[in-house]
């Protein structure tokens, strides 16, 4: 057994042992946390760990509204752009293995990329959203059928390449899932395998994340929550529908493969959060790069003051897509991690406020 696999097993073994020997929080704290989720109309599942041990884990609302099936601690959810935290780690692992160089241009790895800017845009630009490539929503006809229509990888890459750059590569930062779709294509080109297979081999199987995977066309995912969008929401696109929610299961997830197609559980994502802190997943130099506040790849790294504790480092990664909403919050100095998975399209500001309230209660 090589060192990397051994390190992965140590991370998994440590987490599984603390599931059995979970620490406890006070009854008052538990009640406050529970009431905070209730007051926010949270629909989904949340887990909180402290010092590596789960202290709160609970489901809220309905996983399938039509059949009144409740969300549980085992429910699987689409995690949308939280998937990008996995893609960036795969890219960094391939760089560590010498299979790619993030400072090289996109055309070095996708020689048939149709746009001329492929010689100027580097993998680093894609990784940090500084490529200038617009968001997928800017593809002409996106809201009129192209987001649900079938496309081959080659045809979809051509659609991305047809959009003119919003600015020259490296000039500034503008978030775009197109960047990570292209990184997924690079991963497949370099390894000769599908993105899903690479993800399984390099991360999911070694970490024993049995309830996590990418979207696979036609595959039934047992225990997966349905997605719902608030009709009053900013991005609802629910014409001629009555009631509070409409279905959010109407997007072609193949178009978000490496950028937002994964599903997972709160427990699996806690394994993921702990692996990111461990020593077997990435070299320290790679982690330092990804968690640098100036990198701004998939993590928002900032300093906050909570409960009279100034200058606490806060790491946040989140996702949202067609009724799916997710957030992973880490407070390293206090060893607190929160995972929130939601199936009613909870908007970023509401998730962020909820996360900060929970952290405040945990630090009381």
C-alpha cells in the first residue's frame, strides 16, 4: 500500500471513529440551532462538527413534496457548484503528478478548442475565474431550451468558445461555470478517462465517500431529494404555475459535469472537509494556494469577528442550481465545520446569514 492510500485510510478511519464517540453540545445550544433552522424555513439536511466530531445532524422539510417524504440525515442532494471544490483538487493532484501544468494555455490540453484565445487563457485563469469566458447563462438561447437540450461534449465546448471574452484573460475575476466545464474536459483529455471515473479513483473511493458521485445520464440515484424552486425566487422561471414552489428538476446536468453535477450527503461532505484538512489529499503547497484569500478559486476565504473573537479565518464554498443549494463553512481556529444541503433553492445571502448565526451559537 502506498503512502497516499495509507494517508487517505487514516483520514477516513479517524472520522469513522469519531462518529461513534461524538462530542455533545449543550441542550440549550442544540435547541437554539434547531430553532434557527426552523425559523429560516430550511428544507434539507445540516451537520455540524467540532474538533472532528459531529455535534448536530438533522433533516428538515420534504425530500419529495409530492409524496410527503421527509429529508433525513441520509438524504442525498445535488450540490451544484460545491462540485468545483472536487474539480480543483483533481486539477491540483494532476499537477502534483506532473500530468499537467496550470500555467500552460488551454490549447496545450485541448488543441482543437475553436477560439483563438485558447492560446492566452491558461488553466490557472480557468481555475481562478480570470479567463474572461462568460457565464453559461450568456449562451444565446440558454433560457429558451439550450440548458435542457442534449449536447455532445464537443458541441457544448463549441458553444462556449463562440461567446466572445468579457475581458482579456487575467485582467479581473468573473465567476463562470464554463471555466470548470473546460477544466473537466482537460482532466478527461489528460487522463484518458471520464471525469466521473477520475473522481472515483482519486477521491471518492479512497475517502470511502460511497454516497457521492457525478451525474450519469439515465442513472437512478436512490435516496436523492427532488429539487424545488420558489416561484417568487430571482431565478425561478416558473411560468403559469400556482403555489409556492415549482419543480427544479429541469436542467441538463451533463452541461455542468465538472462544474456542478455532483450529488452527496452531509456525512460524505464532512469526510471531504476533514480530508481537506488532512495530509493525504494534497501537498501543503497546493492547499496553501487553494485556501489563500487572493486565489479565489472555489473557496471564499475571509476574516470575521464572531462572539467577541476578532480575526477568525472563515472558509466558505457554496453552490446553487435549479432548486439545489449547498454550503460548506469552515472555521479552522475553532475546528467547526457546517454542511448545509438544501432542495428549495435557498439563495446565497440566506445561507450565509444562517451559517453565521449557527457559528455564533456554537461559539457562545
